C-alpha cells in the first residue's frame, strides 16, 4: 500500500516538473505571433527556449513512462479514452520541434510563415489540451466496468474541461513571458514584461473561477475537507501567484519566474491530492474508477522502479539545472542559433 502511495505522489510530481519546464516553452510559442514583431524578435523567442526545449520533453516521456510502468491499467484506459486528445498533443509537439529546425532552412517569407504558424499551433494546442485532459480527469471520465470510454472528443469539451484548458494556457503564458523577459533585451523584453503584467489579473480571475467550479463539478475537495491541513497546497498556489506579481513590480524577474513555477506546482498538486487515491476516476460509477491501489504493478516492480527513479531523477534534475544556468544570459543577435 505504501509503495502505491509513493508512486502516486511521484506520478503527480513528474507531471508538475513537466508543466514547469515545458510550460514556459509552450507559453513562449503561444505568444510567438503576438510578441514577435520582427524576424529578429521571433528568432529571439525561439532561442529563448531553443537550447533547453528538447530536454524539457524528457519529463513528458518520464511521466508517461511512469504511468505505463507503475500503473499499466491506468495507462491502457487513459490512452484509449483520451486517444484523440493525446494524439493531437503528440502531433502538435512533433510539428513544433520540426518547425524550430526547418524555419531557417530556406530564406523565403512564405516558407518562414508556414513554420511560424506551426510553432504557434504546436504550442497553443498542447497548452489547452493538457488543461482539458486533466480537468476532465478531475471531473471523472465516462468509462464503464470494462474500461471502455463512453464518449467522444466533444464529450471532453465540456465547460469545466474548457475552463481547465484556459487555466493551463494562462499559466503557461505567464510562465513563458517571464522566461522570455529573463533571456531577452530591448523592446521584446519590455513587451514580455508588459504581457506578464497584463496576463496576471486574468489568470487570477480564471484561477478563482476554477477553484469555485471544482467545488461543484468534482469531488476534489473531499480529501481537503477530511484533512484541512491539505489546504496548505492551495495556499502554496496562491502565494506563488501573488509572489509573481510582487516580484514583477520589483523587477526581480527570476524570482517572479520561480514564483510562477510554485503556482504551477500548487495547481498540479491541488488536483493530484484531491484525486487520491483515484488516478482515473469514472463518472459513470465510482466503483469503476482506477486507483493507485487497484491499478498498480506488482510490489516487486514498484520497488525496483523506485530505486531506479531515486537515482536517475536527481541526476537528470542536476543536469537540467546546470543547462539552465549555462544559458541564463541575455540573448544577443550574434549568438543566435536559429
């Protein structure tokens, strides 16, 4: 039982790390046509995420791999139920990665415009769909006792799911604008700061509405009401959100970005802790829900995997922190790779 609980928390942590790391990439890509006023601006935006974006994808693979290895039944039902949405995310991420490499291959405005559009679509679509998918998981997915999904893609596009998509998009937009302001200088830096300030009040309103909607649309608050100490997670998200605003006002951009990361962690764990022990709840009948206890691998598998994760995750984190430190300086025109 303890092993399943540990892996449940690790599952949530890996998703939180992915949203923090790739979140600013998706945010910058979603802002690409709006802040990129010139070709140099667009190249700056690409280079702001270019050296680290592919490393950030490692956490998506890790989160998916952990779902497959630790909770294989959840993986099977989740990927069949959310197949269309997840394939759209996958194709969008592939298109985005290809766009970074192909955009500068031919010096032709039409060619460049095609790949610029792909960068935008390949960023904004996953940002929204990740939010839609997780909001629907919080709400419950309509699958039966055999794990068969009783719905369509449109079933997922319910008001609560779309609200989750909007929340994720705004979280990533702010996270991305802060990262861009860290790495850029000149007019685009000023526009990134202005954008972060402009997004903040909208994000605050949507976050409050999402918290209220979660009370009516989900059972996330059951665990919090049973253990009020867990509300510290909500307070963590709130502290991060307001901390980002305070640090922005002080022009302490790195601290504002860290505060934004704390907000993302808090938002992710608000849902994860509220779900426990459910990993993939059924909205048809709670008895059909897949939990950390009825859908996990064998104890031996979980134990072996735990030793592997405890060794490799800190190693990957250390490497990624080093790479972020290596590319912490402002981007100069002569240093651009794309």
